[in-house]
C-alpha cells in the first residue's frame, strides 16, 4: 500500500481461533448516533481512537491478536502470529496513532508489531505475508521511518516472492490447497502486491516489480469475468501455466459475485495502476467499481455475496463495505476526470455514512468498531460478527477522508 499516506491492505483463509480469556471492563463509548442518520467522520474518528485505546489497555500479550468477536461476547477472540489476520490489529493501532498522536497508542503499535518479524524470516506457506507485514511494519515505517522496520519489510517481500511461479506468472496463494484443488491464485492476493512494488522502489531487487506486475496482469486476464464481477480463485496447470477454471472458496457459487472479492479487485487494480501507470489496470478498477455500484442494494451495504438466493435475508458484510470505501478512495485518487473523482469519492462517503450509523458502528456493544461482517459463510465461520479487518479498513477510510477534507480546506 501507499507508504506516502494511507493505503493498505487482506484475503481469506481458514484459521483456528483462540478464545480471549481476559478479565476486562465493559467498553464505555457513548452512542454515536442519537439524533442524526449521518455521523460526522471527525466524531467517529475520535470515538474509534477512544475505543482502540480502551481495548489496548486490556490486551497485554503482544503475540496474541484480535480476530473476531463471537455473538453475545464483548471481548475479541485472539489468534497467534501465523494467523493471516495478525497484522491488522497493529495496523489499527498505527492508524489510531496517526489520528491522535497519542504516545501510549504508538507504544502499543510498536509492541504488537514486533512479534510479526518472524513472518519475514520464515518459509512462505501462504500469500498473506503482505497483510501480516505491510499492515503492521508498513504503517509503522511510514509513520516513524524506523530503519529496522524497513529491513523487515524487504525481507518479507523476498519471502513472498518465493511463491511466484514463472510458468504461471502468478504468486501461489494457498500451497496447502494444492493437493486438493491444484495451483491456485485468489483475488485477495492483489492486495499483497503492494509490498513487492514498495520493496522494488526501496532497496529490494528490481525483479519484485516484474513479479507483481505479472501477477496483476494474469489476475486481470483470468480472475475478472466479462461482466466485471470476479472469480474468487483461478486454477492453473503449474507445469504449463495454462488456465484451467475459475471457482470460489468463500463465495456462494463459482459464478457468483462475492462482495469482498469485488473489493479486493477494485482496490488492488487501482493500486496496481498507481504503481505501474498501466491504463488497463485503471480501466479494470473503474469497471469493477461501476459493476459493484450497479448491484449495490438499496440500503447501501453489500450482502456477503450478491447472488445468495436467500437475499434479502442473507448476511451483510461490513468488512466488504469498509474495504470498498478505501478502494473507491484509492480509485478517486487515480482517475484524472473530475466527474469520476467526485463519483467514487461520493460512493466511498456513502458507504462510510452507513457504517457510521447505529446499525453498523458498535458503540458500547463490544470492543470492535464495526458490527455485521461475514468471513467464510460456506465454512460456517465468522458470520454476522465483528472481524478485525473490517475495523482496519474502516480506520484507513477515516484517515483518507480526513486528509481529503484537509486538502480541500487548504485549497
């Protein structure tokens, strides 16, 4: 993601969750929406920082990271360093520090970032290295300039690159799934390319740029459907590089439109255009965004999958909404046309207005910022619960909107 100011990262894999056993006080953040339907971003940002700092005070083990909150529970369930979501909590802390300049939050961000160093120096067993390291060390380096963070990020990029297959032209997403489904590349993996692009510009091997560009090109060719919805997974013959078929792992069906996957595409291809200048990536992001907006339900928040036959009784996905808000703002940064800038900025603001309402913003309900995310419905996992990456992208979008407002005020 953009190390110059606020764009960042995620993806989906099954993981064993560790229950949080800590004795904590109840979260005491007042209701954010007592009289108005739309909540101002600066107020929500202050409340979010307050909640994050309150939660930080009760999380004492640096190598245990928030993942989700079970129904009827207030506290986060925790996971270890190797869980693909481990980088999001330190990322949330870095964003909270950026919003507040609070030294206690900075100390917490440093504390929870440090254990993730081992990911950079361990053999790669999945593509999520970008999520783990870029959200944590990437934000930390952007905000502090700590040279140790840079060293870890460069090592992490080299580790991620070991999953690249030159015959296929992509990074293998799930090595553990190869015996079951074959060589696989998932749309989530677009987000991890930013670590490679960054490394190529900051002292890493220049070939890392070529790997990332090749992966984006192949993903555009095989994961994006003619109607600009997205396959979750592309399967290839790893010996010949030939595309075999597109399937789903977390969506409703192979040919359905999984909401979060659409978000990875919108954001990932806009970021790839930013890093390469290739118009095809920008055009793809635009068409993915337009298709999303065309299918968005009337209430403005996506269902977990746009083609679930149980709609309107299907679960919503706040994580997709917060991710896509960031993707829309990234896209708005990249397009040249003034009308398109306004279109995608307003789309992001609309998503955030819904997320800032009492329906989705947690308030006193639990330690999370957002309610109603859906992780892996086909696996009956994380359905209609808070999930940490929803909060991560929510915080990123708050920062992006704050900076946008500051730029408007200065001009």
